[in-house]
C-alpha cells in the first residue's frame, strides 16, 4: 500500500510539473508581436519617447504644432524628428512613398493607413505589439490597437517607406 501511495504522489508531482510547464510555454507562445519586432527595440524606444512628448496634443485639421496637429503632419514630424527622414505632408502622398507590406509583416516604424470615410484617409505609425500612434480626431495624439474593432474594420494598408531607416 505504501509503495502505491508513493507512486501516486510521484505521478501527481510529475503531472503538476507538466501542467505548469505547459502553462508557461503556452503563455510564452501567446505573445501577439512578431519575433522580428525584437530586433527593432531601439526604434520602438525612440518612437515611444517621441510619443510621450506629443501625447495629448489636440487634433487640428491642417495643424502642425503642439497646439494642434493632424495625422499626416504628426507622422511627417515624427519621421523628421526621430529618423531625420522627410515624408510628404499629406496622407495620400504618404500612402505611396514606399512598399506595401502585409498587415502580418508589420515592423515598428511602418505607416498604417485607414479608410475612415468615402474619401477620408488616416495614417499612423506602427510601434509594435499591435499598437500604433496617431493624431486622433477625438483624442488627439494617442496610441490605439490595430485589433480594435473600429481600426480593424477601417484598415486599408501598410507602407514601409523606401527610405526607411532599418530596411
């Protein structure tokens, strides 16, 4: 009887270790970002630092300062200040300045574009882990998730500028 109990305890212990390892490994595999994003940690850090300086800046159509900024001006200024790269001023011009990439191949610094109306377009900068920063009409400069139902429905395409810093 004692040997049977010892065998049961050993099996139970092994089962708990197995379950714990499965939970740990499953948790690690469940990360939503792509492995390639880790190589872009410096870019992510630079973008986050830039965002922290602009966070909460109100939206202003045609604006290009901290008193008020629109989405394409925010993107152009971010690229100039963070990467010393000039981008066109308008969303339409920014939508054709590079190579289109799959939404499943996003890298920090890519431009994410949305069709928000019949003729209206919106642009932001992907920063990793499904987040992008942009100048929102309702919230000003903010971060949003690509998998948010609104943005997921409005997603148009991703552009990697041809003169992107980290080709």
